[in-house]
């Protein structure tokens, strides 16, 4: 069930992004030849051609994303200069908003999801707790802690996220000595004694491990529709700031990059939905912003790369050489494709 939700969430991210391109292209009078979820030839049983618009809607077997094929965007396509439905023959501002619509729709979907979540489930309180997302085998915690346990105290000292020492710091401080955890499980308080095992953190420094994957748990606070709307509008802005700070830390060497493929994303969705529906929706909100922001980066093959050329055309009133632009985007697609394959192989290797 959780994997079905994970696949549906991935599909949602792709469909929302491509739907932005599709509907704005149609609104601008362009002919959309194909709307595809996935890459490659469409699966015959999952392909439909609209009699009204002529657009082919398909699901393809390579699950690296999706695309909307607009007439005239293919490098090998010969376009009649009098064809008003072709992408190159539309005004520059219409081509700009068509490309921009994909990332913008991802941001808009994050706002809609946030509003629905905040209205129905409330918002997180400022006080957060360490929870148990997963108990790892071959540790003393196995059989003593359970998924969704909330850790309230370590050796009778209260534990909160963002207040005082972290859970890892408190465990390492004991240098492997047994410690008592006070947890809340199904509304009941339990004391369990666990002996940590030595290990290493992401910087290869020695630490001691409980043998769990922690999560952040909070209480929910009801808010009105007006406050929910305000928080929802602010959400993608605040999330974008966090993402950019994270990218800056990676560039400056403060943090290590942790790249994942669709396999990793599906796994994260599976874990989030297994905790609660709210956690799954929160991850969907965050990745909607990630996808929108990433596509705005001015890199070849991404929407941001196309927007750079369109911005140049709108400012200078001169169009860049179409062949050079197409070659740059094609090179970017090839590089991005190779990276996606390598990252996917890396993510799949842990299953073998």
C-alpha cells in the first residue's frame, strides 16, 4: 500500500509539472503533439490520442520524469514559417510563460497541498520530539523500540529537538554504556534500557549508535482558514530559502551532497507514508518546491536554460541561433541522462 502511495506521489510531481507546460501552451495557441509520463515509446495499452486536440497522452517505460512535446521544439523538425501553432512561430513572451509554467505549477501545487494539510490536520507545534522511523536489525534496540515510538527522556533527562544536546550527542556522551530511554507508545509511557554500538558519522568520526532511524514528531495545532492560507503561501518561499542555504553549504564544503534517483525518492515516500499520511504529504510539498526550483536553474536541458535564451531574445529583440540553442540543450539532456542512470544504478545496488 505504501509503495502504491509512493508511486502515486511521484506521478503527481511529474503530471503537475508537465500539466503546467501543457495548459499554458494550449492557452497560447500552440499544438501539443505528446504528453508523456516517463521517457521512451508509449506503452500501447496506456496510450490515448485525443480526437479533439490530436494530442497523444502516454505512459512510457523509463521513469525518469516526463515531457510535453510541442510542435516545433524538436531539433529535427521542419516547421512551416506560416504555421501559427508551432512553438518557434509564437511570440517570445508566450514561449517564455509556457516554459515557466512547469516550475510555477510545482510551486502552486505546494501551496495547494500545504493549505489542504494545514486546514485538515493543523500545523506543527514549535515543540518537537525525536521519534523512531525505523529500528535497524543487529542492534540492541531491535525488539525493544518500535516504529513511531516517541523518545521523551534519556536517563530521565527530557529530550527535545533543537533544545540542548541532540539524541546522538547524548548517546555518544555515554561512550557505549547502557542508557535508559523513556518512550511513549500508543499513549503509554515505557522505560527501556539499550546498549549502543560503536559506529561512524557522515564525516567518518566515531560515534555510538542506538540502531534507529530517527524522525521528528510534533503535536498538531488547529488553525483557521485565513491563517492556513497565509502559512501555505509562505511555505514555498521558506522552503526555497532552506534549499538555497543547503546548496550553498554543499558548494562551500560545509555539507556533503546526497543525490538520489527516482528509486531513492520512492523509498523516501514509502517511509514517509508508513509513518503517517501527513508526513507523506509534507514530503510531497517539499519535493514540489525542489522540482520547481531545480528546473529554474539556468542549465541546458532544464526549463531555466530555455528561459535564459528566451530572456535574451526578449531583451535584445534578436533570437539566438536555433541550431546552437538546440545543440546546447541536447548536450545538456545527454549529460543529465547519464547522471540519472549512474545515480539510479547506485540506488539500485543496495538491493543486491
